């Protein structure tokens, strides 16, 4: 029952009720993402979850699954298809359109959109670290749809190093349109009109018994995405 409190006149009044949290469940979900956090925010919105109850952590693309495998993350965003036997993925929750990341002074920077066929004329990046090769083949195809080889010959160990090469016009990066949200000065993100968008899912460790609030997060997001 509400607690009675004394007023300045000596009368008693009922204390206002304590506000009830609006989130479905206040237990924190440790949620991994890479690149733009806007994609993560969209999925959190699909689940109807309070953002304060989600702890976002950016994972290293050179070792993307370490956090989930070590139980340091509950869920992580995955783009493109995943075939890791120890991981499970949700149904598709969103799509991320394709784009090329170029320096502001690059000949392609002012274009409204670009064909992937044109990118065979430029150096692009090799697979980083332990990133799965079958996924990198989706991110940066080895050949264009017309069969032209794409030069995946630039090897870097960090995102700043990659962006430095791109800004100087020494390479381009075939990636995703959501990177426009975080592109630094001197970088342009130009849509690619002839590559299909990347399907976006969430993944977690196979065999882990997910708490009820995490299962509810996933199933609600899946239901909303299918509407």
C-alpha cells in the first residue's frame, strides 16, 4: 500500500505511486554491433525495448564472434548469411543497402550511385583477421556480375588505417550504406545500384540457454520485422 506522509499542516496524505518502468524487462541485454549503431537501434525499436536496458558494444571486425563465443555478448548483429556451426541466427530483421566508400576527391565521390562493374578498376581490401572468407565474398565480391575480377589486394589491420587509404584515394571499400552515419570528414559513401542489400539478423551462441527476456526480445523483433 502507498505510504502515508505528513503534510505541513499536520494532516496526512498519500505518497504518489512509484513509476513503473516502461521497458518490457529491465535486465540488460549485451548487444554487439559493427559500423553504424543506427541498425542496432532499429532492431531495438522492433523489439519495443527500452534503449537504457541494452548495452551496445562495437565488436572488432577482424575477430567478430569472439564476444558472443566468450559470453561477453548476449547477441550480435550479423549481416549476410552465417554458416558458423556454433552460432544461431534469427530470421531476417532488416536490410542494409550496398555502397562504396571513397575519398571526397575521388572521381566517384560526386555520383548519385555507382555500378559495381566500375569498381574493378580500383584496389579494394582483403579479408581482415579471422573474418569468415565466405562472408567477405559477399561483402567484397571476388568478381563483378559480368565476371571482371575485383582487386582485393589491400591488407590493413584497423579501420582508421583503411579510412586513411580511402581518403587518400589509394583504394575504395565495397561496403554498406549505413556507414554514411559514421563516415569521417574526407570520406563519401555512394550507393551501389547493382548489388543486392545485405540481410541483417542477430546471432547468439548455440547451446546457450537464453534468459526469457532475451528470447522475448528476439521473437518480438522477428514478429515486427515480418509485418
